[in-house]
C-alpha cells in the first residue's frame, strides 16, 4: 500500500513533461522509495501536465481536460478522496479532431511521417492518422532497445535486492534458501514487467511499467512469518492475490473513495516500520550493535547522500545502489565481507519453499488491507505513467488491467515464497529524462530480469553483503517513504477537524504497536497479529474516524433563559388583552 512507491516526495512537482523536466528527475531516488511502498502515492490526485508531440516538446494544440468524475467532488472539509482527480489531460489532437477517430494519435506523435498519395482532403488526413504508431507502441531499433532496457534494469535493481535481503536476514534463512528467494523475486519482477508492458490476455496496462515487491508488503510478510510461520505468510500472499483478482471489477470504484489523509498516514507508518526493520539488520541478533557495524552503516548512508549530490542528474537514481556498493567495498577493506562459496552458474526458484502454504484468513488481514491500498496506488501509477508518455487511455479499463496483472504476479510470487508484487513508477523519471517511451523497452527489461534470476553468481554476491551495509541502504531508502508520506499531507486541509483528528487517531493506532512491541503481547495470537500491525490499525482507525465525522450528531440546545412568551417577568401567564407598559 501501499507504492507506492509505495509515493511521492514529489513526482509531479515539475509539471512540464518536456525535456525541461530534468530538475524533477533529480529527485527520482526519493520517488523510487515512495513507489516502493505500497503503495504510496497520492500524486496522481494533483497531476497536471501538457500534451507532447513525438519529440517531447509541448504540443501546440489546445488542451481539453476530460469531464470531471463525481468522485472528484471536494468534501465539505476541503479534502479530496484519494485518487479522485486522476484523469489525464488530453489535447485537441487526441480525439477532438473532426477528421480523425476519437482516441487516435496525431501524425506528429509518431516517429517518422505518414504520407498518403492518391487521396485528398479529409480522407487523406484520416488515412494518415490511422497509419501512425504511438511512441509507446513503436518497436525501437535493437541497439536503442537494449541500451534503454539495461538502464531500466540498473535503476530498479536495488529494490528487489533490498527486499530479499530484508526477508532472508529477518527470518534467518540459510544461503540456499536466500538465493532461491532472490531467484524467485527477480523472476516475478521480470514476468510482472512483461505483463504490464505487453498487456496480453487482459493482464497489464500496455504501458512502460516495471514490477517490484512492495515495501509495505515486505514488512507485512516478515511480520506474519515471525508471528506465525513462513508458510502462513505465503498463504496470506496467495489469499491477497486471489481477492485482488476477484475484486478487479469493484476495485477502482472503491479505492477512489479512500480518504487522502488515511493514505498519507499509512505511508508514514509503513516507512517507520521499514526503518525499524532495517535498523535491526544493523544491530544484528547478538545484542547491542558493535561500533564497526554502526560505522559501516553510517559510511553506506553517507555515501548514498554524497553520491546523490555529486552525480549528474541522470545518474542520481543509482545513488542507493552505488552507495550499497561503496559500503561493500569498505566492508571488504575491514575484513567484514566474505563471499559465499560456490561454483554453480545456475540457480532456480523453489516451488513452495516453506512447505505447503497455510491459509489463515485472520493472519492475512494486514496484507488484505494493504492490497486495497495498493489498488489505489495502481490507479495513480497508471494515470501518471499514461500522462508522462502522452498516451490517452480508458482509465477504468486500464486500471483494471493493471490491478489484474499485479494480482496474478503476486499469486506466482506467493507460490515461490515471495512477497506481494506491485506495479512501480520508479522508472518514470528515466522515461522523462531519455524520452524513450516504448513499452517494448520495458518488456525487454522484464526478459533481462528473468534471465538474471537464474544467474547464480548474482545470488552469491548479494547474499554476501554484511548486515550493516544492507541495513544502512534499507534505512535511507525507507526513510524516503516517510518523507513521501509527509509530502502527501499537502493534499489535506489539516485545519479541518475531520482531517486533523483522523490523522491523529490513525497515527496513534499505527505507531504505538511499532514503537512499543510488547503492547499487545498478552492478547490471543490472532488478535495480537491484527492489532500489532501498524499499517492495518492505521487504515481501520483512520477510516472509522473519518466516517464518524460524516455522521450527524444531535446538537444539544440548553433551555432558553427568561420568561416564556405570554408570561410576566416571574413566569405568570398574562391576562388576555393585557399590554405591558
């Protein structure tokens, strides 16, 4: 829920979609972390962009916005429901021309030109419009496609690696299990990216998306596995995926009514929970953290910050991955990096690695709540991606395809022992920067991810990283999620009692079990799992309090002071015809 992410700190701060969006791309590492959350992102509610031609320059045609949905109505307290204003603007050239079919891309949006001979007037123009290919649907030359796919791969690599390390270290998995989990996660990322990019069989948005494990989903998976067992966590992932598939027809209608203040609180709580888990990797299991571990984590975090500051704009998205590499090099110099032994070149995921999944509906409630939030995230991600690439979409249909692709990929991930998968927009900055909008480029990225999943040396190298390096990398990445959640409060009018009290109650209910782990230890196991989930309690309490302020409360009116009409000053009834002086 929840990033997604799942953010953003501000993916839409630069409202121009042309080459001048370089400044927005400079903040993309923060946007990447927000997308990693589940979720996390209400940016689509404030989207505002311009139509673009095939070269990325603003189109000269008049921008005509879509009709406003009833869902976009502003509440009485000034707050919009999450995802309410998610219809992308369209230009007059995109469907408003009297000479071309609605929804068709104009000739200047394609690469190259379309020339029709033997026809004149409206017929020739219509034939030209029909002949062009939108940049999203064009197949680029092989060299350009490979270069673009490798860029997407490098930018998104840190997220699945950090997620797998977080799960494997928290659950103390052995080396073989950790490598099988990494293989499964990379494979699901590749398959999900293919689903969203290719869009066959009703799965995927047919947009240049990538698929990643959700940040909130990872921490909820760990929580369920520690409270129950990993088999129950896998069962919860599968239950959530099946529910997601079933609820696709109702998903968009429901999630657009989730209050923005509740979504913002959920993102903050998700980030706090993830930072706490990351801190556990720095401390380790042997008691107080040794000084070398704290120093190594500080070097990793500091390197990430410095790299983000000094790298060119186009490379800043790699600062988290490069910071992890610097931490690994320093660890090797300190004698704290030990490469896992092995000579195999191929690794494979394992079906049901934790045994037969155990389906516990009560244990799955936290993930189910996250799943609803991730549907809201998918709504925003889909519209934002379509706007950035200049693709006019049928929002309801396309969002449904996005959610269905997420759910099917998560179903596969649960069978392979992985966490819930979500569509990510963290490659949007790269699309803005390079203006390579073809979905076939991200489809090739999916192929490369699937191939990397079976390359054993990657698993050995990743699993050899010391805990403080992984914890430092995860801590700074997940702290960005907190910042993204705080940024989402910009959409909320906290001067209204409804928003202020909703946020206060939701954060209280969500942060208490995270900051005070023993709060519900005396409760029964199932109830402890439910109440101890900060994300779940934030969502439930936030929605209940928000609804409470929508109910009418009888107003108490004190009795009027003074005599009643028709009586004298001491309350005696006046005689008929009596007139007071």
